[in-house]
C-alpha cells in the first residue's frame, strides 16, 4: 500500500507561483511513475503532469505547458509541482498519484494510476 500526502497549496494572486509537494510512504518510491492531476468544482479530473520513475520522461497537459514543472527527489520519496504564472483557471484541488506499472510512457487518465493522495486546494485570485 502506498500513502501519498500533498502539501503546499494555498491562495495566490494571478501571476504568482506555488510549489506543491507530495510525500510517499513506500520504500520502492523510485520504481513508481508519478503524476499530478487537478479537479475544479463541477469538472472532471484533469491531467497536469507525469514523471517517470527515473525522471527521464516528463509529460504535461496542454493547459500547463511552459508554466508548470514536475520533478522528483527519490531519496526523499517526494514529487514536486512548481507552478508559475498562475491563472484563475488553475484554481482546483490538486492530487498526486502513483503508477506501479513500470511503464515510462505517457499516461493521462486517472484510471491508469493506482494510488492517490487526498488533494490540496490551490486558489488563484484575479
């Protein structure tokens, strides 16, 4: 079982930045690809970013390309999401997710991930 705990959310003005963290409680963290998703009220969960187990492959959703950066520190069992140039439409609950499949390619559907955190709220004011 993998437990994921997100942190770093909050209220920020448009144009600002935030860094989200996701700490995993698993000894084999370095074997999991990790993803970030977000969900705004009344909307479906949306893919934000994915990083392979070795960090050699990274993918982003179209709406965040060039503004968000995903990274990981395997020795700390942590994955990060650096968010810059934030917009009001980035407001959502942000979730991290773990994929145990050993697949390093792109995966942008929630059903392709095995474990989820509880989420952290990000609110961007205009």
